C-alpha cells in the first residue's frame, strides 16, 4: 500500500495507547518511523506494529538518557541486526545534558561503528547544540554508502546545512520548526529533495495539546509556503524523497 504522507520521527510509544496510535497512522496512510528512546522499548514497539502497513520501528538510545542508560548499549548492539531503522540517537550539548556529553560521544561512536559494520541502515539523529560534533562523527565513523541519515528537528547554521547536504543527509521537518523565524531560515536553505516531514509527537503541541499521530498536513502546507510551491507538489515530493532514501544503501 502506498502512503499519502510521511512522519519520519515520532514517539508512538509515548502516547497513552500505542496500539491505537499505530492504528491511526495506518488509517491515515502515513509512512511512520516510530523512534524509541531506549533499547528496552524496542521489543514492545515491534510486537505491536508487526501487522502495520505503514509503521516501522527505530532502535534508539536517546542522548538525553545516556547518563542513566549507557549500559544498555550492549542490548542496543545485540538488537541492531533486527532492524534497518535507528533512532532516536545522537548528541545533546544543551545545558541540562552537557555534563554527559563525553559519555554521549562514546555511545554515539559505538552506534555509528555498529551501523557502518552492518550497513543498509537509516538513522534519525538528535543534534541539539551539537551540529558540528554530529557531522564530524558521521564523517569519521559512518561512510555515506553504509547508511542513510535524517537530521531530526535540525537547527544548524547555513554552513552546517550545506555540509550535511553535501554528505547526503536528509532533514525531517515539523510545524514547530516552521513557527519561528530561525526555523524558516533553516528550511529555506534545505533543498526540497532532501525534506521529509515529522511530528515529533507527543512532544510537539498544537493549541496546548500533543499533536496527534501522523498529523503532518500542516507541516506540508508550511513547507509549501516557504518553498513557494503548491501543497500537492510538495506532498508528492516528500513521498518521492522517502522512496529515494529507502532505496539507498
């Protein structure tokens, strides 16, 4: 079945009812990457999405949890052969997590090396205040022909966008990014053929309520407005971008 939309970064298991969230993505025909934040969450997500036509599960170890969950890296590595999708992983150099940054780097290096060794992976990366370290570590540990990379909620500079594009990265964009002038500046630097949509639900809110699973329509409209293109053209382009990403090695 062909999808109508793309949500390439959402936390379905953090909604009150995971099974219902998966069913919603299927009903709306949204190609969905359900990221996890710890390896221990992976099995339940896989079990409940086993019959889904549209939901795939990412194996994650969130950088904000590394200080407490770094010992789960062994479990992560043991589960990695079971999935093509990796996320949410990456680095976070924000004030609340700066003290664990070197440990985050060690864990992220192990993740990148394991992905490079196995190949044919697609990663959804967190990069809060860590754009340069993320790109440096990708260059050092993950050859572009071993994995596709999607930068989630990217907030880097114009030069960082160019660098990421040059190494083949994609960018998953949500309506929260496009609600700020800085976010609009970022999206205008990204080539339209590298754009995917995401919700980052339930963390992203609309009208003070968590955004619903698969609800990317407004993001598509906002991207179209930034690009000066018809909404339907942008929606179709995002679907073709996903197809190209999934066909890459």
